[in-house]
């Protein structure tokens, strides 16, 4: 099985990842959708998942769940600050803000299968998409970005950081 799966559209990358766990995926398996039809955030809130955003789920095997959301938030914050050469804030428990507005959301879900506990790290990031008045990386950097390349870089940062 490929460990970086890319889809034009999915209902939810996290739901796909949770279903995939029964097939014993390799640690770090990533699921990227260019759009989602049922993207969701914390408490089941709808996450606008239009074309141009990043909708990524990463499966991590047997990781300590306590404090994981903050750890992932710090990794993404550092990635964005290095990419954009500007400040991003963490809004607890699971958001990344640019100039006080949400640019990224994190949703971590866990599932046990056999003797293993898996964390599914879901990330929604505004890259080239426009949603209401929310910021996106395209506006910050004044250029369109490759969502697939950004997803691969974020995955690498997470795998190196946990």
C-alpha cells in the first residue's frame, strides 16, 4: 500500500483514515484530498473544504495521545512561520491563527485495532482557497502554492517532530 494517498475528493480524510486502520497501515500513512464533501472540525463542526485548501490526515501508530494536539499545533506553527517568515499563533486547543483569524484547524481522533492504538491527525489549512474573510497562504505569500507539496512537507515535519 502506498503511504501517501491522494484523492480529488473524499467525504472526510479522517473518516477514510479511521476506516483504513483495519488494514494495518504503515506508520505515517497520509491521506490527502483536494476537496472534501463532509469535512469537519472539533465537535463535528463543518469545515469548509473547497478546492485549493489542504485536507490531510496522517495515521500514527502507538503515539502518546496526551498533549498531542498542542504538539502538532506547535509543529504546524513552526512550519508556517518558516514558510511565510511571519508570526502565527496557536489558539488552544486546536487552531492556528494569522493576525487573529483562523487559517488552520487540527482534529485528532484515536482508534484501537488489535494491540495498537492509532492517532489520526487531521489538518485543514487554507492555502489557495478563499472562505469568508479567513486568511490563506496565497494571500500571505502573494503566490499560489502546490497543496500536494505543502502536505508532504507538513507530513515530514510531523513525523520528525513526534
